[in-house]
C-alpha cells in the first residue's frame, strides 16, 4: 500500500516540476540584454557607474569610489559592499598603489590604452584576482564580498578577492557532542569549513567543486571528494542533481537535501547531515561526496545508508569493543523507540497470555480504574510528551527547565494520582522518550518518532498482528529505498560479510583494510594488509631481564 | 485517475477499522483465573462442580496507588458453577463474574477424588481444546472435594494458588510428591504400558491438634526406640517450630502436598503414601533431593541422615522362555547430612559400610512402592513401555493383558549407593565432659 503511495507521489513530483526555468528568468535576461545594448559600446566610466547604480539601486551598503591614478592619466572606480569586505586590503592594495604619485618601472607607463594590463600586472597587489568579462559577472562577485575595479574606457573589469566578514567562531558542534574526538564543528562560513576539511586531508587529490544555486540567494555549494577515491558515476549523479536545482532561495542544506534525495515522499532521511568536521572528513575518505553549503554549518553526506544513523564518530575513536557494544545498544534502542508503546498496547489489550503472571497482575493492578483504553492512554501520553519536548526546544534555556519540571514531574505525577493514566504507561512512554534521544542522528529519530504513532494505532486495532503488519510495510518501504544508487538497507542487502560486520561491530583500525564495497570506490583499499605493530622479538624479555638483574644485584648488596 | 490513486491509500485505510478492535479486552476487564478445581458428584444430573480461583490484582500488587483501593483481604475470590459438563459448569460460573473469564494464566487444575475416579478424558480434552488453557497446567488430585482446598486461607504467599504452586515447586526438594504437567499426563495416557500419576494435595490436621497426640505418645516412645515409618513426617515437624507462636489463631487444617495418586488408564486406582512415593521416584529415576535415615552400622540405635543428591536408574526387560522379568539398577548418590554417634565416619571403610546400609534402605523403599503398584495394578513407572521399546514382540504378545501381567511381574532390584561428601565437617566434634 505504501509502495503504491510512493509511486504515486513520485509521479506527482514529476508533474509538478516544470521542464524549463520559472517565468521570472526570461524577463530578467531580456532586461539585462537591454541594459547591455544601452551602455556597453561606450565603456566610459561614468556610464558604467550609472549602470551599477541602476542595478544595485540606492542601497546604503553599496560603496562606489571614483578616483584618478597617480599620474592622472586613467580614471578608475572601486565598487564593493560594505560589511562583506576587508577595507584594509582595498585601501592598502588597490586604492593606495594606484593613487600613488611616484609610479616606478613599468607602472609609470600607465595610460588609457594599457590600463588593464598595467593595473593587473604591476600596480595592484591583491592576492586573489580575476578578470571579469562584463559588468554582470563582476557584480555577482561583488555581491559575495569581492571588490570590482572599473577602468575608464575598458570593458573588462578587475575583481579582487576581498571577502571578509564577521562570522561565528569555530565552535564545538551543539548537535553532535562527543566525549572523545575533535571539538571543531563547521561554521556558517563555507571558506572556514573548507579549511577545516583541508586541514584533515592534506592530499593533493582532495577537490572542492564549487557550484551556485538559488536564483536570488546565489548560495555557494561545494562538492567535496577525493578525486581518485570517489566513484565517478556517483559524483556525476550528485553534480547533475545539484545543477538541476532551480529555485530562488537556498537558506540551508535542508533545501538541497529535499531537491536531490531519491524518494522525496519517504519518511526516512536518505541523506545524512553532520556538523562535525571529522565526520565529514571520514565520509570523504570512505569515498562519499560531502556537500557543503554556505551559511549553514550542516554538511550533507551522500550516498547514505540507514545504518549510518546508528553510528557515531566516537565509535571510531574509542576502543573497538566499546564501539561494538554501543552500536548494539543503539540498535536495540532504535527498536524500543519505534515499537515499545505499540507492543505494550498490543500485549496489554490483546495478548495478556504473553505476560508472566506476576507482571500481568502488576499491570492489571495499575490499570484498575483508568478511564481510557490502553491505546487511548498511550496516544494521550505520547502526544503530551511530544508537546513537552517541542515546548522545551523553543523556549529559552532558563524557562525550559521550568517547563520540564511542571510538565514532566508535576503533571505526570498528578495524572497518575488522579488515576487518569497508569504508572506502567508512564514508564513505557518515558523509556521510549529516552530511547529516542539515544539515537545519534536527530533526523532519523524524528522519523521513528513519527512512525511510532501509526504503529500504535495499528496495535490498538489489531494487536501484535497490526504491529507486525506495520513493520512489514516499513521494511518493504526501506528495502525499496535507494540513496544515489546505493540500497538504503545496505550492507544488509547486497553487502559483503566484511561490510555487514563493519556496520554492527566496529573492527580495529588495523583490520579495516577495505572501504565499503557498495560505494564502488576507484581505490577500494585503505591499507595493504592487516598490519598491527607488535613488540620487536625479544624486546619485552630483554627489558624484563634487565630489570630482574638490577633487582637481584640490589638484593645482594 | 491520478487523484484517485493518490487518495487510494486513504480510502483503503478505513477498511482496517472495519474489523473494529477485534478481540480487544483491556487488561483490567479480565478475571484472571489462577486455579481451577473440578469436582464430580456421581449420581447427579449435573455432576460437575467447577470452582475458579480468580485473582484480584489490586489486592496483590496494590502498591502505592490510592485509586485502586487497598482494602486488603484475600486476593482470591472463588466462583463456582455446576453443570452437566465442565464447559457448562464453567459457563455457569461465568454468570457470577463481572469480567471475562481468562484462563491463560491458570497454573493448577485440582481434581477431586471422584473426578479422578470418573476418568480424565473429559478433562484432558477440555484442556487441549481450550485455546486459553496451557498444557503446562499442573494436575493434582485431592482426596475428597477439590474446591475445599481453594477455600483455605493463604499462609505465606499472596494467595492460595501461590501456596499450591509453591508447594509443587518445593516438592522437588523433598521428593515426596511428583508434579505432573498436563502434557506429561497426556503422553503417558497415550503410551501403551504406561499409566499416569499425579501428586496428592490434601488437608491434614493442623499441628495444634497433632501436638497433644505427640505428647501422649512421647512416653511410650521413650521406652521403645523410634520407628522408621514416622521419618517421612520430619518435614511437617520442622514447620511446626516456626508456626507454634500463632498456633491458636491458625486454621484448623493444613495444606499438605505428599503422596501420589496412581491411575490405571485414565481412572484413579489408588494412592501411594509418602514413603512409597519416594520408592516410586527411585524406580522412575526422578529422585532429586531427600533425607533418608539409616541406622548406624557401628553404633546400633543411633541414626545417620543422608541427604540424597541424585540417582540414576536403569531398567532392563528380560524375556526368558516367555517369562518376563525386569532388572532394575539404581545408583543413589548422597551426602552425609548428620550423625547421632561420635564415631568418625569419614574413612573409606566406614563410608562403604554406610553405602551398603543406604542401598538397603533404598531397596526397602522401592520394594514397598513396587508392591503397592502391583497391588493397585498401575504401571506408573512404565515397565510396559520399557518392554515395548526393548522387546516389542514380547510386549505385543501380551497385548491388552499388560495390567494383569504387571501385577505378577518379577522385578529384580539392585541398588548401589555412593556417599560422596560429608558436609562441612569430616570428623564429628568430640564433646569433652
């Protein structure tokens, strides 16, 4: 049933997506052409500055500064956006050298005919320089913080990299705290994020491929991968999907996620996101593609399989046994979060024979006098919990505590005392709630939390039969999902023994020879063989003997 | 069309609701039955009396909640129905109960003596067919009326049913009764040459009544050395010490699980007493733990107690010239539990002396049991089944006459005993005057 629904939704999705660009695009292009016709032939500074003014309007943060070169032969103007630039660079490396009256060497030959060449080669000293063919291209750069140098009588425009703005410091990621491991998380500034990745992977083949998306926001998007590891076809597919994004705004990587995921109507997240630089680097090294988005600390990781959501970066830093134990625990917790209330309801109202007699009696005693059926009670409590959680998230921290005390302790206790809910149900709901938060990935836990409700209703209607029915539908759905060509349930499906073991038990690093097979990387081996440096032969014995001899000597004396 | 397909799941979903909440019963709308007593009154038109022991959860696990009301009192309520069949009687009992009768948690089925004599078939059929009854229900025989047992007040446990279940579990430690689940009884009923048995639950006189008799007997006992026949009652004597304080307020009768009801086919044939039960368990190889008292070979008149820890029994059928006999080899193991004399028993020679004394005691018990079984004509050890397995032709030749043949069969019993440990002490403490 769900499958049919998805197929349907997919079809609808196709219908909704128009083949061309949306209507605003054409008009804008026409206007641009008009403007170019009007001004371009002349190329005089005054006309071009009028053009700039017409395009950017009277915004207070647009700075246009006209001045003449030191020898008075060429008139130039700088255009930049205040607040996005480092004014010191503009002043020291652009304006001052040009205005300087003592031009030496080749610079002294500056005149109208060789202005572009001379300014570019000899006069200015910015580190990052690009020659824009026309004003449209230049202004695009200006709007992201670069500085344009317009030269009288010259069509081409010099664009200097002067981006600098006030951003958040590199900070510990709030959503993915770890006991052990680096504390650096991504920030809102994409350049800082690329530096965090580059600092982790000092390899010449690490690539940052920049794309722009968002007609009005013009957001920078970067595909990060290692050129000789990543699977070409996966990379091509990511490129294709990101390039196909046609929207006027991208404010967060969630927008991109929705545009490029395989099954947009699925409850399950098919793209993992992370705030941790080390996690992103690990994904790149595994052969995945990381998508960085400007203005958000959340990077996307593709392709993603379901079991990535029960893995935390800490698993890889602690000893292997710990990682193994924690993963089993999370797998258990995942099931608790999804089905515990449903199973409780099914057993209590349909299959009482499945409980041990003393437990049955305890539960029956607590339910004595409760006005609702078990399903109603469960829905009420689960609903209440979701409300409390939501209220707690939105409120300031100081008020949040008050909410949790009033909501959790006072209301909960009063509800039990008044006999509206049974204590057993409170235990079930709170155990479920805690389990939900033990899943490392927030987006996966939200999906499970929502799916709990249909399961609960099915359990209330049909008992365990209903629960199994719901779970089967979920399993069918999960098995049908893919993420960029990789089955969502991999490596449980199509996986090798090695991959399956690695998913549930984290092997020691010296045994992790291969990358995940399903990613079909161009360089499938991480290391040549199982290598674990053992003590050199005789090393321990020598040390021990030396120590023993010393001791025996001391005893003699 | 497209819209219809989009709506289809939503249109189909109500189909699920059509069934309603089929067979949903809230847990607090159940009458949880923990024990059933089935009595049979021959000669009546409605001979079956079914008594249900229903648990009131609030009284058992009331705990802290005020809403459930902890007015205390017995957690068990009895509901009785009389009918021509068990099902009719059960339905009649349901007329008195405000909740749905829930049999899945039933653990014990008590059969009155007349019920057992009337035959098990109706009862086992009811237990197998009813989807709620489990085959692990323990079957017991009560001499007299079974429902009188359920009317007893609880002693240590939360309810009378827990008392009975506790007694059954504990009987593995005393080996004076042998609990039987329904499926075991069924297996025996359907095996040729094997008769079922069940433990006996009875109401014995309370110690406050027994003790004055003891006082009277004491003087006579002082003159004569104690008879070993009373040793089986030792467990009861131990209980008396703990309960003597509340003897006056205690009920008039005491629940006791001891002895075995032996069946012939599906009908009750008679009872084995405690000692005979132990003999039967030796033969069946089911001896778990028990105290056996033997006279000290070194110092006549002193007693030595052996704690039995286990046994292995091998039964071999022998057919010679058409005459069937059995050779039974019993290996008994035990620890020295206590001794009355001062001699050091922890030497190989003395231990081997004890071993033969123990073997003699075990042999005596088994012979008693065998005599009783042959007298009743019930093969609860399964000699016939063993013969059937070992020598199918010989068994087939006897055919349906097995019960009669069994009465006359010759059984050769060989017992080897082995005392392995002497407890926490090897040599007795020398008392210096």
